[in-house]
C-alpha cells in the first residue's frame, strides 16, 4: 500500500520513490501490445479506446520528468516504446484510432508531446523510422480539427511544438493561432478564464499556466518576448493562488476536475520547471511537500493501489462525465520538479511555511473573497456563471463558501433535502423539489463581502450579502416570493460517526461537532428554527458520512428578510 510520507519527502530520490510507488501498481494492467492501460469498467462521454489511451498517457506526466531529470524506470521505458508504436500504427489491434471533433485523443496527445520534447531518448530515438513516421502522423491529426475554445487549444500548442522540435511536419499557423487564442483568455493580474466558459478554477493553474510555463521552459530563446510575458503573469498569479492553500498543505476544493487531486499544487512545480520564483525555493518546496503528504494520508487508492475517481476517498457521485479510470493520473503533473538538475536549490532547501499572508483578501479576477482562519481557509464566491455543465456544476461553483477542511457536498437528487446536500447554500423546497443557487443574475465582490442576485426557481428572487467574520460569516438574504415555501440556510457539512460527536438543534441554532471540527448555525432574523439535515452518505468530498446544520425558514408570500450567522472551526471544536 502507498505509505504515508510525512517527514520522509525531501530529496530528489525521495520524490522519485514516491512517484514509482504510485506508478508501479499499474504494471499488471497494460495490454498485450502495451498501447492500452485497462484500469476499470466505468464509462465516460468518450469511447473505450480513448479511455484506455487516457490511462496509458497520463502516467507520462510523472515518468517524463523522471527520465528528463536522470531517473530510471526501465520497465516503463519498454512499455511506452512498444505502446507508442502499436497505438499509432494503422491496422494494429491496439491502434488508437482516427479522430473526430472534440476528441479525447487530443487531450492525451499533450502528455505524449511533453515526453517527445523532454525525453526523446526514451520515447522517440529508440523507435524505428516507420514507427517515428506513424507517431508523427498520428500527432499531426490534431491540426485537422477545430478545438473547443478553452484550455484545449494548448494541447495543439504542445503537439506542434513537439513536431517542430523533432524536425517533423507541423502547422506553424495553427501554433501561432492558438498562442494568440490564449491571449483572449487573459483577464489581468495573472488570471485567465478557461476560454468562453468564463470559469476561473484549477484549469487556470494546472492547465493554462502549466502549459505556458512549459512553453517558457522549451522556447525561451526562440520566443523571448512571449516567454517573458508568461513568466510575469505566473508571478502575479502565484501571489494570489497561494491563498488557495492552508497551512497544512490542503487546497481549496472548488470547481470541476477535483479528481485530479494533487495536481492542485502542480502550478508551483511548473514555476520551478521554468525557473520562475515568485517565492523562495523553500516556500515552494514547503507547499509541494505538505500538499503531497496531505494527500498521501487519505484513502485515495483502491485495494490494488490504483488511484480512484473521487476526492478524499473513492467517489463516483462527484465525478464529471469525462472522468475515466485513468483520469486521476493527471495529478502526476506535480512531479514536473523531477526534471530539475541534481544540484538545483530545491533539493537542498528545507521546506518553509507559507509566508505571512493577509487574513482576508479579495481576488477580483477570480470572483472570490478568501478568509484565512486558524486550521482552515474559506473561499466565498458569488455563484456559477458558466453556461456549461460537466456534472454537479451548481455544487462545484454555486455554493456560498468552499473550505479546505470541510470541502463541499454534491447532490444525489433534488427531490429530498437530505439527498440535495445543500451545505453552504440557501435552498428552497417547493413543488416537491429542492432549489439552490445555480446561476447569478448579477454579483460583485469587494474587500469586505459579496453581493449576488439570483433566482432559484420561477417566482422567487433572492439578493444575498455575504460578510466574513473572525469566526465564520454572516448571510443576509432578501427573498421576494410569490409563494409560501420552506428554505434551509445551511452551514458546512460536518463528519459524524466519529469521536465526541455532538448534534444539537434548538429554536435559534443548530450545532454539529466532533473532536476536530464544528459548525454552528444561528438565526439572527426571520421566522425559523435550527435543524440537523441527515445528509445522504458519500455526498461530501472529504468525509463519507456527514450531517449539515441549518436554519429552516418559513418563507411567506412577498418580502422576506432573513439573516444567518455561520461559525466554524477546523482542527478543534467549539
């Protein structure tokens, strides 16, 4: 089983050992011709061939920097040479196939291209002439299709860079077109949005910035002006993105693709890869080490030590339609540091704590207000603004607060309040359904709070003001309703069935607590009473069994003013 690494992760050899400990359990699951990795039977919105290609390609995010940094993994070297040859040979039993619009194969080309550029001695040079032709032809196929206007355009950037570096036919026009496309995503102060989706989530860090910094790594001499721009943006972004991590190494669970887990810190690995140091090497090492150790403590591997779909534990409920059995190995992007030379300062540095940060900060380009509390960090957001959904989108973008310790929950259904998992939401129950905040009509973020205007369902209009406090936050809601109904204003989900468990609900309050965390919800204004919501199991991302403290309000026709105080502690209880 994967071991805990607390206090054992420091040297380059330590990181190599951890990577191989994660990867070696995969060895029995490669196919006969090695072009497929078969890790499970769950489905995605792409075909089984692509699912198995995805599983094959994503270990390269760790293997390539291992090889580029002088490390050895002979068993994988042979597998990937054979697999690349078989997967790109037309007529092979394991040929990865032709292409179509929005093809998952384009996503997986990025890791293969990463390898062709950084470790050609392992993946390219050992191939025969015909095999090289096959690989190059297969990769070039990405240029024959338009790509979604989002982080996907950077896959084509990596592919064309690889073909260029290998002296093969590439599309210079497409390369420049997509690099210019990235500029249209840029908002300011280091922040991008993920294309026309409008979303600002981890794709800014582990996709757009990661690939931009890789571009810096391999193109700084050829394209110094663009690379200088990417370097400065990364520095600006880093000074804000560090607020997404608490002192323990945990990162904010927010947005989609959270099954990629420890890729959350891969941006800082990419900074080191590109020679960008927004903080001292010791601070960045501390972030990476604490983050990885935090994840290695969690039950994120199955009985065969295979990474699972989920977050704090195996969980298909929170997944997206594009999460296949091999998807979680995107997390290996964090091992980009393994390409650093043996004498790099990173390997000699001692992990340092997060430097002094502001207690509260608004990140205007992220549409986020962050408050650092003892033992945990909370991000307050105005609500989902993307027109696209990938699975459980209201839960991933529409809650009032996201927390490093309490995480958030996703719904099993919207038919019952227990299954709707409405932590950190004001949810209305009417007509047999539960309606939380989904999309805001308007919002704004200030240094002191967030105001959002939203419509949960026809006939109900809500204006919400969120104000962080020293112990939590206060919510003020103006509800204009043309119907009588019930509304639950809920706090964080708290783990139950653990030591020193407390569940209390009274006239004005609801309290859940255990030996390490607690959440108190208090009614300040409005007609209602405390209630403990018996949440369906496996809905919270970190804790399989939780309950949610809430105030159950009576909503009348017309104007309703309700006000709720949320107090939370993590690391200790009230």
